[in-house]
C-alpha cells in the first residue's frame, strides 16, 4: 500500500489550501460517488486481536475458487465459493474461517454434504462432523451487500455515472466479501470468475483464462499459478479502457502489462505508466526476476483517492493519480516493488509489516538512485527523515510514517553497516529463499547475519525493536599543527538522554582545494567519544555524515581552526 499518511497529509491537508484539484489538473466533471464519506486514518491498521482464532492456524487453505456475480444496481453480490483446505491437526474440533455475517449463507457443504454451521460477527464455524477428512472441500453460497470496512473493503462505486466495483482488503477485510482464512501467511492458489453486465470489463489477480458471454452478462475467469494471500485477492469491474504494453525479461520471456483506466484517461495514463517496463527491469536485476512472470503486471484505477494498493499482479490506484505528468512515479514504483516485498515474500504476521512497507519505500530510493545518481539517494532519504518515534516491529499503526520511513531508513543504515555488495546479496538471498512463502523479521535478520557474516543483533535491537527515535548528536573539532602534519581531534557527543547507540558513520574533511575532500569511517559506541586523525593538509571544515547514512539530527557545537 502506498504511504497513506504521507500522501494523505501532503495531498489532502495541503489540498484544502492550494486546491488539490487544480494542482492535479483534474477534470471537474469527474463526479465520484464512492459510498463512503470519510476514512479515519488514525483508526486503521491496528489489527483486531480477536479476529484470528487459534484453530485457524491448524488449517492450510490450498485453493480458493470464487464465483462472483455482481449487480451494481441494486448493489448486490452473489457468490459461490469452494475452499479446498488441509487440516493440520487430526482431531481439529472445528474449521473456523473469517466471514462477515451481513452476507447471508444459502448453502454450506462439507465434501458435498450440507452441514450445520454458526455464522456470527466475523466468524464462520463448522463443527467437526462425519464428513470431515484430511483435505476438506468446503462449498459456500451466499449473497448480500458487503459493508464498507477498513480502507474500502468491497465497494460498489460510481464515477461519471458509470459503476466501478473494486476492493481493498488490507489488512483484515477480505472476509467482508468472501469466507477465508485471513492470515497473511496462509497463501493459496486462486480461481476467480467475475460476472457483471456485459459492458463492464472485470479484472482480478493472475492470468485471464477466458471470457464468456451469456445474454446481457459477461464473465471473466482469472487464475493464479503462484500462491496469493487473502488480503491481495481483488476484484475490479467497470467500463474500463485497456492499454497494453509488455515486459521482456533478461531471459527473453514476454509478459503482458495491462492498464485499465477510465474512458478519457488513456493519453495521460500512457505517459504515466510508460516507465513500468524499465522499473520491472531494474527491480528484477536488483532483487531477482519479477516473481509473477507467468501471469502479468497491471494497474487498474479505483475510487480510493488516498493512494494505491499492490493487489497481486493488478495494483489499484486512485483515479485522481492519473495526471499525464508522472507526478506519482514513486507511488507506481512503490506498488510494483511490493510484488517482491509483500506479495512474493509475504509477511508471517502483521507485526512484520515493515518487511513490506519499509522495503517498498526503500525500493523507491534505490530506483531513483539508479536513475538519477547518488545525489537523488541523498535527497530521497532526507525527505523520509521524519516520523521516527515509535517501534518499527509490531507498530501501533500498520500504515504509519514510522513503518514506511523508519523501515526504509533501517535498510539504508543496514546498507552502510554491511557494505553495498553484502547489502544487495542479503536482499537477493532473502527474496530467493522466501518468494512464494512468508517471512518474519527474525527470518530476515538471520539472512542478513549469514550473508554479511556479521552479528547484527545490536543493530536491529537498537533501530527495529526499540523506540529509538532519531539520534541527537553534537560534535566539535580542533586542529593542532605538529611538524609537517596536522592532528585533528573530533569529539562526538550523543545527546539522547537514556540511550547510547552504536553507529557507523562517515567523517568528511574538506580542504581548501575541494577536490581533496577525504572521507573516513568511524564507529561510535559511547556517549562521548573522541577520534584523532593525522592529516597532511589542514582541513577547513569537518562534516559528520556528509552523505546522509545516519538517522540522526547532527549539530556542530564548535570548530577550532587555528
Ligand atoms: Zn506500500
């Protein structure tokens, strides 16, 4: 998901003052009726502690077969779902799934036999009966109008008098429209058939298998060959215009790039989306080949106007973000990079959300650095040098600036700590070992230790597991002339009251002749520490962390240059 709080703050609070609509050059005729008035961002992303029951960890869903019938007016969803699941505990007393009870079940079968169940709140419980087996095929038919939940849930929206149906499930709202084991690590294969009035194009994850038409209705069948988490399963259906492009991999595989936009947005979207192929090339060469190469990558516009959502192989993006000016390239790169971080390598639990969002945010930095050079890296990390109070692991808010920005900064500092070649090897190894599966923070740390041959416990403890905030550092320096040499004494003082960090940073000496800049690396592990440098030339200036590798606010206390 894109940085809700950042985009939200920048584009929505600022917009009240500067007129967001004018800035984005939107058509004033775009009338969006999205069914939901205001999403309270501050309440989002705290996962509901009672939502997942213990029994849910004792099942493994292998396959979801979703057959979805849409009626935009009146807003009605009718569905038949077949879930194939494996019981991990022989004597499991009940199968429990997440499923909102405002959707009414018409029939429920266990291995083809009608079965009793209870369906209250967000839980569907089927007590063990004689039809249970190691592998259970559950059939559930139901109907109703899904509730608006979370960032969206399942939405029957309207734009320019056209219906537009879309979904955003993250983190725990998939069950507002289909019964599922809504644990991110329980990935499964998916077949999904979406039927709507025939002038609509329907889209979902994976590969389009076929389109069938019957009277006034049209069905689109999508299938995944790679496993998917429930929060990434998605539906889009509207009178979309389709733009097509392709990506050719290093090993010459061709993959479709499909963009679904509102009629009238085609020209602008063509410009906005044209870099995707280059972005996929960059990310593939940096982390490993695009993990859904046998399926597709695509973007579909939806009506959630606070950002974008990385639904697997078909990112959703607010229709207002199509500008024809590439204003939101970073956001497109962010969602695309989630296909490595979040979608292919999933999270074991929502406590590990920084493995999705910190990684996607740092991917933006890496792409801009590759495209525009080191100066882009220095300014990009400066832009996200905020929101650093709080603990990144198991954060209070899943989609806060802390998770995105400090998460990205942790990777940035890990790169400094381990060196570029180790850092990229860590990311490639982590991707390769965990793609199509799920990782925890500890899994990532183990790989970082192993690949770098370093013990990074202290590093991760201080930046990831504690509310470290930002370092407050003061430094001073003076020079003594000794014979033909200059001796420079640098003193660094950590001002944070209760904690002392060990950190690695650069010290830059600037000489009269600028071309003679010299950079030394130091490790600071005490509250107050001095370093002596012997220099042939007399420095005129000493800068701590000139290239922005350290999450710190650094002030010079005094300089003595005699
Ligand atoms: Zn994201």
